């Protein structure tokens, strides 16, 4: 094997490089990673005072627009429990962990008067609701709920009606999240220490470039003279 060449031996990649050595590193190993999409229809009760305001506008013939806003960063998640069960995968009985995930979702509702075209909502109120769902995961016997992490990526609320329906608004809720099962492991790898790069990105003021001064040409036939 020549310098810089790599070969595979018994599932290991071995490189001949004088700068490469065996290193033990600590990393998180991912045992499972699932993209979970939550789609639900939610009914939201309208507070009495806000409902009276909206009803007066509707009776006056005004058209309304209902806007729901969910901020992904404001959604909280909690693993309630993990129930182990056996299922058949490729004709093999396999144990999985069914995680019960409880999400608490803040929803802000704004109602605009389309008839006047005002950009100021006539009604604003907020509610919290919860969603409980299950996801099947690779979940070794030694793991606990602490080995599960949930990252909410995005969230959206779409109003299905611009007028109250029996004192409620109806929203289609969509939440995108990924669920990971992971734990810390130690790995032996071949590698070499990194070095910092040079500070070669210019963050200075974009000023003008100074030019060297120039002078008129001398009259060599006149001055200076020997």
C-alpha cells in the first residue's frame, strides 16, 4: 500500500498516511430517525366577548378573514411513555418501542374585516391545545425516554371557515417534526487533528484603494543638466 492509499480490511478502512492515526472519539449514535407529520382538524371555541363583536359585523354584512398562527419554537413536546411491543418486520418478530408524544401547541387567532380592508384585526385571542400521538421506534432494552429527542421543524394553521360555526372556528393543523433515538458511544476511528484556517476573510470597511501619487514628467533636455 503506497502513501495516501486506502484499503478495506474486515469492514475497516485503513489508510497509509503518516499524518493519520487511530483516535478514540465520543459521539452520539443515532439508532432511529423518523420524520413525523401531524395533521389534525381542531375546533377552537370563540370567547363570548369576541364572538359578540364578530356577530355584530356579520349582521352588518361585513366579510371576515380568519388567520391562525403557530410558531414552531413555541410548541412544547413531552414523551409520556414508551410501550414495548412485538411486530412482524420482513417475516421476523421484532421488538419496537411505541412512544406516546404529547405536544402542547399555542395558537393565535386574528380576524380581519375584509369589507373595510383594515390591516388591524377586529379580534385577537390565543388558545393552547394538546395533541397526543404515537410513533414506533427502534428502542433497545437499555434505553429510556431520555434517549428520545424531538425537533419541531415547522407548523401551520389554516382556517377552514371565515365565519364562526356554532361559536367555534375550525382549523387544519399541520406540524412537521423529526424524532431521534440516540445515545453516546465511543468510536475508534482513523483521523488526524484539524488545524484552524487563516484569517483571510475581509470584514473591514469597504473604502477606496489608495493610489500612489504621480508627478508630471521631467524635461530631461532642459533640467537637470550636468
